[in-house]
C-alpha cells in the first residue's frame, strides 16, 4: 500500500469501557489518551455501510489508549441487538490476542498473580526454531479477552540473525532507536 508506515492502532470491543480502561491502566500501565466519541449512531444505513454492523447499533463510547511505546489501542463499547457476548477463543475464526513486551517475565507474572489476574499456565520458553530466546505467557482480561506477555532480554535467534544480515527485526524495546527495527 503506498505510504504505509506501520500499524497505528488495534481496535476491539469490550462490554464495559470503564472496566476495560481501568484494567489497562492499573495492570498494564497504559494511559487513556482521550474519548473519541459517545453515543454515536449513524443515520440511515451508515453503520452497515461503514462498519458492517446492524444499523441500529450505537457506539456507546470509544477511547484511545497507549501502552508504552507500542501501538495505540482503540477500545469500543457498542450496544447492538445482535451482539455476541462471548469473546472468540484463539482457535475461532477471528480469534485474537494482544501481546505486551515485559523486561522481567517473573516479576510480571508475580504482579499479575498479586492483582488476582487469571494467568494461564506457566511461562513457556521456546526450545527450537527462530523464537529461541523468547518466553511467553497468556493471561485473561476480566471480560474474557486473551492477552499475552512476552520477553526476550537478549533477543531471539531470528532477531540476532536478522541484525547480522541487515533484515527487518521483530519489535523489541531495545531496537526502537535503531534505524532498522
């Protein structure tokens, strides 16, 4: 796509925007930047034409949130007659998760446990392939959204080989100031 520079935001819908933003602030250290709209309902067929949702759907509110130096989050709360109330599993079509980089996996897991966050299993470290050096662990938002923390203090096999070869590397906080991430 001409002029594409990177991902500006990821948007997702939650059942309670106050609960979600509170969770992102208190647990992930995010900053709520602003409320973009409240009680937005398009006229005529606007909602189905522009968003492919029911025309009687209302965006109760949506806010922009920033987590560290990563992608912005656009958090929505909708009211719709045909709204699904259960988030998709990773294995479902449209399933997804958001992953956040942490410097210290053990400290992050302890923090999640200390704050009564549902942590799924124990941290898992890759033992083969290009992700050697990366450890990950899933956890759950209160409304059932799947989230993940990852850490690779010394980079991964891929990152280190890509740096040596001049290829594009994956996101890593230590690489942010380098000319080729």
